[in-house]
């Protein structure tokens, strides 16, 4: 991806200081999603390395991962798997606990969403500390998925999330990074 587009993409992401708590710079992709050209280009850049390859499913992490993951699944002619907070799915589920910056939570997916051996791309809007993404990757692996890659629009590299996924053997693809945050 050329540097000019990377900068343009960064400019479409709104930064909200002190949200959800003081000292946090929240990276809001709703402004990127509302810009038709930026949204299309971001999806195209996330899809590009996997186009023409075998991807069976795209798994999106609630909630912004649903938006990006649905668009990516469409482009790749793949199925879509929602990974949600516990208690939100209506059928038989599998669940995993994961670490958050401020504690522990659980996420789940339908037990029949993945067939062992399926090639899956994991998607969310942002990778920060990596607790949620690591939990989602472990859940997919537990169900027998082969994770092709984990894709994010934004990386906050100083928080170490990418390293957690790479330690699991997961390839990580991001479009922009905000250093020091």
C-alpha cells in the first residue's frame, strides 16, 4: 500500500480524546466507514493478499469486525462467522474467556460455524492489547479452523497485540499504525 494512501486513510479516522476514560485516544473508524472511497479502498487493501486464494470463512469480532468482515467475506465469496459477547447467539455455542485491559470477559460463536480444516480470516477494526483478538483466534483454533490471517485497519503497536497473535503463529495484516498510543 502506497504511503500517500496510508496517510489519507489515517486522516479519515477520527480521534476522540479521553474516551471511554481519561487518557485514552479512541480511534473511531465510523468516519472511515462513512467515506465511500476510503471504506472501499480499506476493504480492497485487506482483501488483496487473499483474493484468488482459498478462504472458506471470514470471522468478524463484534461489533466493527462485523462491518469489515461482512464486506471482506463478500469480496472473497466466503461465508461469515460472527464472534460475539457471551449470551448474544441463539443456538448451541462454544465459548472462551479472554483478557481485557480491565478484566476478563467471554466471547462465543455457534458450534457449527466452523468445520475443522476450514481456512478463516479473522477481522476487527483495531488491534491494541490483543486480548480480544487472541481470544477469538484461540476460539477459532479450538474449533479446528486454520487461520489464514488476522486483519485490522488500525494497529496500536506499542500496546503489543500484534505480538500476541504472531506468538500463536497467526499472520497479522494492518493498514495504518498510530505509534505511542
